[in-house]
C-alpha cells in the first residue's frame, strides 16, 4: 500500500535570486517530489531544471549523517555531545588565549535564511570575532548603484509587465534565475523586445531579439556610446537631467570625450548596433534594464554599472513603470537588523572575502586559532583556491557545517552535518524579488543531521550567555520579523506561502527624489581610460566563469561529476591551436594551471574562453585554482572575470 502524500509549502534556499515557492510532497518521513508552488506570484508554479536533482542530492548516500572528527588524517564518527563539547572548548580557549578575534566566522551563501542572523549573534555574544568584509558575490553592484540612487532599490519583477523593452545586461536568467522566466516569456508574448548584452551566447540568447557580444569588461564604453548617440540626436530627457540629476555637464563632457567610433572600438560593438541600443532606450521606452552579476566581476565593475545607470537616466527610464535599472534586492532587508548583535562590542577585525586565503595567512595579531565555516565551500568557490586551502591548513581548528564532504571539508577538523532546506523551520527573503517565503519541516533530517539553528542553540548551552540566547525557532523568528509584523503582515500568513513585503515599491524613485545625500541622481562623471589589459600577450584570453544551468555554484551530487572541466573556445581559435572539439588542453593563468577538455563554439568571441564555475577540485575541476584573488576598486567585490588565461594543446 502506498503512503498518502501531503504537500507542504516551502521555499527554495539555493543561492539564486529566484527563491522560488515550492511544494514539498511528503510520503511518510521523506520528501518524494518537489513542484513549483502555483501561489507564488514570481515563479508562478514553475520549477527549474536543477530541482529534480535536489532530492537525489539530499537523499544521496554521500550525504553526511553524523558529526565527524578528523583523527590522524581520517574522519571518525563522534556524537553531537563530543563534537559540541570540543568546539565549545576550542572557542573558549581561543578567547582566553588570543582574544575573540582569533576566531573567524565565515558565513557562505548556501543558505541565507532569517535564522542565520541568530548564528551571527552567537559570535557577537562571544565578544565579536573576525568576520568577513566584501563579498564573493554582489558587493560592487550594490556600492555602484548606491552612489547613483542612494541605497539600491530595484523594480519589482512584477513591474516587467509594463516594459516594452527588456535589456538583460550581464545577466543570464534562463540559467541563473529561472523563476523569472514566466514574466520574461509573458512580456515577449505581449510584444516586448528583449536585448542581451553578453560576450558569449549564454542560455538567455534564446529569449533575445538582439545580442550584443560586448568585449568583456568594456560595457561602460558601450553604455557611453549609446548615451553619446542619444545626446547627439537631442533625444535625452532634459527635464529629468536638469531637475533631478547632478554632474550633468561633466557627464555630457564624458560622453563626448571619445568619438562614437572610438567607443565602438573599445567595446567591440559596431556603431549601428550601438545606435540600435540607444534607440531601444528611447523609442523602445519603457525600457527595463536587468543588470546582472556579470558586470560585478571586474575591478572597475562600478564604472560599468554606473554607466548603465546613467544611460537609464538620460533616456528617461528612471522612476518609470516598466523601466528602471534593476539589479538586486536585500535578502536581509525584511528582518530586525539589530539582532545581528553588531553593537554588542567595539568594531572587530574583518577579512576581505575576495582574498580570504592571504588574509588568514597574513593574520598575526592574533593569528586565527579557530575557523567556523557555514554553508560555504570557499576552497572551491573563492579565487586562488590553492592559497585558500593552504590558509585553512594553517588554522589549528577548522569547523565545517555542511551536508557533504566537499573541497572545503578536506581541510576541516570537525564536520557538523546540517539539515536541508525542507527539513527545518525558517523564513527566506530573496535577492531577486520582494517576497518572503516559509520553510517548514516537511520531513525530518536524515540520520543525526540538524539545522544550523539547532546546532548553534545546543552549542550556546555551553556558554554563560545561554540564558537570553537559547530560545525556540518560533521565538527567534517572531523577534526577527518584527518589522514585517509592524507593517501588518500576519504571522500565520507567513506559513501558508509567500508574502509580499508590504512597503516594497513596484517602481522605485517615482517622485524623482533619490536617497542620495542631496536627493538628486548622481550621474557618473568620469571613467578610467580604455587602454588594453595589463596581461596582454602572455595571457591572450579573457577567462569567464559564469554559473551553469545545471548546477548552483558548487552544489553537486558528489559522485555526479568528474574528469577535467570543460572549456568553451571559439572554433577558429581552437582549430588554430590544433585543439579538436573534445580535445585535452592546459589552461594557465598567473596563479595556476589545470587540465581541461576544450569544446568548440562557433559563436564565441575569439578573445574569450568560458568555464562553468563550481566543479569540485577533488573531481578534477576547480577553476578557481587559476583565478587570481583580487578585489574590485569599489564595493569590495571579486573580479573573477578579470582573469586572463592561456590555452595550450595537450598531447
Ligand atoms: N570562478 C568563479 N567563482 C565564483 C563565482 C564566479 O562567478 N566565478 N561566483 C561567486 C558567487 S556569485 C558566489 S555567491 C560564491 C558562492 O560561494 P559559496 O557559498 O562558498 O559556494 P556554494 O557552492 O554556493 O556553497 C554553498 C554551500 O552551502 C551548502 N549548503 C546548502 N544548504 C545548506 C544548509 O541548509 N545548511 C548548511 N550548513 N549548508 C548548506 C552547500 O552544500 C554548499 O556546499 O561563489 C563565487 N565563486
Ligand atoms: N543555475 C545556476 N543558477 C545560479 C547560479 C549558478 O551557479 N547556477 N549562481 C547564483 C548566484 S550565486 C548568482 S550571484 C547569480 C548570478 O547570476 P547572473 O547575473 O546571471 O551572473 P553570472 O552567471 O555570473 O553572469 C551573467 C552573465 O554575464 C556575462 N558576462 C561576463 N562578462 C561580461 C561583461 O563584461 N559584460 C557583460 N555584459 N556580460 C558579461 C556572462 O557571460 C554571463 O552569461 O545566479 C545565481 N543562480
Ligand atoms: Mo552569488
């Protein structure tokens, strides 16, 4: 007899702007199927192609089911009490001997739910430990947009229904935000045009009416070119410029600093295509720009983002329903930010996330004694992987909270096995829309796995501050969502399905007043020159490492992948090097080398090679071994796509 199946509304916590509403279909103590929740206004019942693999991953025989302690190089099973007693001892010892800053708390992107704020509070109660500054993900875009508009606010994706033109600028939603596709497809059915600006033919080319294969890192010149055409043709929104913007004359001068031909050469887009882009912004209005994370991953990413913001402004698309230059949303925004506990002690040390390897290795006063890593795989996902691995090996006690023994676990001393998203109670906000969704324990965690929240509560029982800190998940969640409750959201509604943040705007900046210090939009006034890259001939190719459609960063079913990573190259370029489609090659950069299998792509730019991010080092992949660990000029982001590489044929 088969068990009755019930459906529990949950929310996907993969590190994806979709944060889709899902239904977990449960039979007995197992989730047997995930489907899209038709009541979610953004993903509207759709499900991405990765989702079926979630269950295979979470119920995989390789999921770790008990705490593990490394002894003489090998993992041994330990009980939770042994594990947490030892961790508490190490933390206390580090505080007494070297001060709280000798503890590093490294919070990754694997699960950014409301209760994670409570984990951070634990470390602040401990006295404030070393935490991260900057980000492996989106800091540059936030910083850049905040210079122009004031703290970044994006159009609600539901506002796309008002757009006549949609520009996907350095963003690949077909692969990386499938939860948005229902809206993009609707817009196309209504007759909206979609433009894609991407050096490669990404998966999103299937949506595009026009594709501009920009030279990597040169989007500022493309945006300035379009602006120059708009200004030359007298099509700019003069009223918005004079009444709402600062730096108008400097910006006009900047757009005229180069001829259209010079700008075309810099970004490698032909003048007629630049003109077509300009027209899409004025004649095609309302034009919604969806700015992706692709532009963040450059040293001068802020100039690229600001140049696109300015194009949106002079073309009259800011504050316009169906327009806007939208990038991301604040995933921690809906919660009571005081509960992080930042104010409980003086400011403490931070390490730059983009350079975490060298930060740990160079830390002297005090050196790192204990590192606690949660929902992250920095050895695989942070640049200069070998240095990150070396740094973790230099730390006397490394704790890893995850589900699988990935590349980072190889450098840990204690592994604490965590619950999957549908095995716990929590709330999830999104970095791609304005809805908060529930997590309910649809099924119990397998084996001895526990939610991170549970683990931190149990750990805290061993500390003098347990009294105020140890509470139920429900008690903490009620405190965390106080701002939402005050805006009229009912507690019970949060558990039935997605709830829209009540005061989130559909169309920000409608009244023309910005959140900058003087209330005016700040036009970009200068860009760094367009001379060529520092590595020139030794490393002829731009190495792009975007997200692949089949996986979320390094979240893989362990046994599922292996063998050399695939590197996509322009067919003519590979042929010139004598590398056949499927042939082996060596990919070399200033920091390392790795073996790859080359795939020919007749549509790729000759100066670009592409390798999907996230393959594990221990599966023979790990492209971050060849990505240098740099920091972007603004926003402390990680300029992965600044990496230059060479490719040689292997016998
Ligand atoms: N070369 C290159 N590298 C990149 C990028 C790039 O463009 N190019 N992009 C970067 C970006 S945008 C990001 S955001 C970072 C991501 O960097 P990371 O966050 O370090 O990497 P992920 O692969 O997302 O790892 C998330 C981990 O969380 C675990 N996890 C998932 N759910 C849970 C849970 O409920 N509890 C616990 N404890 N663990 C859980 C997963 O198993 C996984 O190991 O990588 C960056 N790395
Ligand atoms: N399936 C899947 N979904 C994901 C992820 C994943 O790994 N897999 N990762 C998640 C995470 S952590 C994030 S932050 C988001 C990121 O989602 P996206 O914003 O889509 O970011 P990326 O995939 O890094 O890059 C987007 C596009 O930028 C292009 N690009 C590279 N250089 C340039 C340039 O100079 N100019 C322009 N115009 N384009 C350029 C790349 O070719 C790529 O197609 O996606 C999330 N969703
Ligand atoms: Mo990200």
